[in-house]
C-alpha cells in the first residue's frame, strides 16, 4: 500500500514564481527516483498549498482536501508549511494578520485534526525575508514582514508542535547561514536555490526520522 504525503501551505510551498514548482516538487522527484525499482514502498506527494493562505484558511479546508484524495484508510504523512502570512503586520489594523493567540490555537487545531489521519504530523519552520524589501511589501503596502514577528511566530510553531506531539523542521537559521538574500526572488519567496535548500532540509529530516 502506498503512503500519501500531504503538504498544506502557502505561496512558499506552492512555489510562487517557480516555473517547475518549489521544494514539494523536488521532494516528489526525489521519491520517484529513490523508489523507481518498485518494491514495498511507494509514496504519493500532494502539494495542496495555496498562495496568501494563513493557518485559518488551511484549517478550514484541510479535511475536505485530505478526504478528497483518499486519506481515509491509508498510511499518511501530513506536512504543514504555513505561518509566514499569519505573522505579517497589517498597518491599517495595527496588528498581525492573524493575532498571535489565534495563531497558536490554530496550530493546535491543525495538529489535532491531522492526527485523525496520521501520527506523522510535521510543521516546516518559517523562512526569513529580506526585511528591507518587504517592510512594507511592494505588492501590498498595507502589510509588512518584520523580523521580530516572523521569529516569534516561528518559535511558537516549534513550541506548540513539541507540546502537541508533532514534528518541527527548523529552516530559518539555515537559510540565514546560507545567505538568505541570495535565496529569495522578491524578498519573501524562495528562488530555485532557496527551494533546493528547503528540500534538502526536509529530505534529511524525513530520512533521519525514518519516514521513508
């Protein structure tokens, strides 16, 4: 029986601006090559990511997305790659796009809901932005990505995941160490090198935790 890997996220996981897709497509290609000979293991990767989404939207559609793709009765791995938009500061409202308290509660709810389908639930940590470019965002000047907010929301992902028995894959510091400005298309979305780095981090975590 095959294993489904569901990735629910925002425009970063969607692969915004990438003609060949982002890190989920790299993961899919890796698995196809790794198990090309067939055998006992087969993986199907479903990238269910939508641009501009936050935890609120992912939570609202998750059940329908998974059930429509045969999650019931299969071995599943559920990966969340969301939170950066939640952290965005909305100037007209003078608060984050998703309030921090709601964000942490949404993460808990996502984990609880995902556990109906799998005991393998994982959050991808947030990626840094080039804050000089995206404060405010050129494409939406009422919003800004700010370093303190992104780090705070990322830390909450790690803490809540740990408290609720979900995995957490840190990305932020490795992005910074690799020179994050050179890994971004527009100050927020990864370029091909950025997606390759995320893929490698995710791949190594999944192998190290014997997901495949």
